[in-house]
C-alpha cells in the first residue's frame, strides 16, 4: 500500500527546503511529545494522583497500581488508533487533524477534573477519557516522526530528539508534580489541560502535510494493505518481542512510591526532586545517543549495550535505603533506562513498515506500555499478597529484563547493522524477513 507522505519536502531548493522541513518537523515532534507526555495522567499528574489515592482515598498498593493500569489501558489499544489515522484522513489530513482533535479533547477533559467529585470511580473515568485523547494525539506524533525520520535517514537522531523531549517532561514533572501534590487536584487538571493544548497551535502553524490519497482508493483496501504490510514484517514482530521481554519484568514504580513515603518519609517535594534527577540523567542519555552514539556505532551493538544498561538501572534500586542512596539510584536509573528506551525506539522506527507508520509504531509502543504498566501491577501484587520484599522484586525486575538480549540477534542485518545518517536504498525493505536478510 502506498500512502502520500505527511512530511512535505519542496524540491525548488532541495538543501534549504530540506533543512526548513527538518526544522519544522523537529518543532512539531518536540512540542507534540511534551504536550502528549507531560500532560499524561502518569507524568505531571503522577504524584498528585498517587498522593490522592494513598492519603485521601486510602487505597493500598495493588489498588493504586490497578488504577494506573486502567488509566493507561487506552495506550494498549493504540494500534487501533494508528490504523484509523493511517487510512481515515480528516479533511485530507492523517496527522494534523488528529493532533488538533486529540489536543483539544485532552484539554477539555483535564479541565473537567476541576468539576468532578473526588471518588475513585469518577476519578478513574475522567482519567481514562484523558488518556484516550492523549493516545489520539500521541499516535499522530508517532506516525509523523517515523515518516520524517525515514525521509531524512535520521532515525536515531529523531528518536533521540523524541526522548529528549520525553525526559524533559519527566524532569519538569518532578518538582512541578511534587508542588501540585500539595494542592487540590483541580490545579493539576488546569496545568495539564493547558500543556495538552500546546500542540494545537503548533500543528496548525508548523505541520506541513500533503493531502492523503487513501480515500480515493477506498478504506477497506487500505486496511487490507495495512494488515498485509504488518504480517509481512517479521522484523517488527521481533522488535515487539524484544520490547515485551524487557518491559514485562515485575515493576517497582508503585512499590517505590510507597517505600519513599512510608519508610524514607519523603515529602511530595522530595519525591519530585527524585523525578527531576531521573529526568536530568535521562536527558543526558538521550543527548549522548543522538549526538554521538547512533552516528558512531551500529544499531545492533547499541541495542545490546543499552539493554544491559537498562537492566543495571533497574537493579540499582536495590541500594534504595537512604536519601543519599536514593539520589544516586534515581540518577543511574534515569541514565540506564533511557539508554535502553532510546535504542529500542530506534529499532521500532526502523522496523515499522512503510505506509503503516502510525499503526506499526503504535503497535510496538502498545506492547511496551502494556508490559510496563502490567508489570507494575504484578510487582505491587507480589509485595501486597505474596509478601515479597522490595529488594527481591528489584533483582527480579533487573534480571528478567536481560531475557531480551538473545532476540537482538534475530533482527535482520539491514535493520540493525547500520549507523544513523546512512542513506538507505529506497528499494530495500527494512522490514524484510530474516530469511531474506543476512545476519551479523
């Protein structure tokens, strides 16, 4: 299936037009990622919501983790939104229109939080609506990023830019979330709603998009073409398996929140500072990957090394016993886990089939989200019902992350044995089967 690209690259002055197009794409990606990340229910609102659940509604770890699991459930069906956005343009647009709709709906939903009664059920419902709106906009940003990256041979740099924006969101969300955690939950809704709306004017001004031709061919043939592309893309399924094995480890994030407050007696401001350290070292990792590593080393080597760094980042929480140790652990985790995230997203971009950018990338991200937040619930369940210690859970988490390493060698050489900036022959299918591509 062939779909008109979302990134318009004028040809009158190729060099100047290409630079301007990349600049505009970078602006859309950075603002889009910040708007759809910082305004998420589990980023800026993470501390306020967990503080509300724990200290106002008085629920236990597993109930809090279940709340987080359900409000992130829309992210698990992200591929459905990806398929919709790839084959059903609105006013000829497959990206801009969905960004405007998603950003506007998310803003309105967040503002509604100032009006609802503070009960578990109603809070859960409004947060699910917010997450659904965020998924609409985030899916459009993902599809746009894949198109821009493949069109400019900059998968590693675009992925790094995305993660820089994401880690900036984590950095800001720490102190800001800690401050909002001391206020009424309505202030969190106002802050998140304003941030979510940022993508609307940016999409209107900077996103250049050619009219889609999908409607002329018909939606059913387009959907069939999407499924054929996915089925014939084993590299994408291997990338999904690698992501699942890394993220499926029993998670520690909710257990860590309770440990911080119950045993280390951290205030919400101190918890926010821990997130700031996490985000700062995550930004350092993303910058190092995009500026230097992805252009110097081949993707396979980076992926292997970064998965190990991610496992080390998980296991460093074993030393989480004092305030000073917590500062070191958050810094190491932020650096190691982000290195693994950037490398895996780099693979996701390269393994996504052409013409199915939003669907393919969202499918891979859904695997990541389901395993990450599902693992968080499993980890909390182990502590609440199996009485597993936090330190045992940390070792289990880090050790199981390493199970992803062997699958790296199953990825086709054409996907992984490249450095960023290498122009790919347009006739080469980056998603071809390992049986048709050499391994290294």
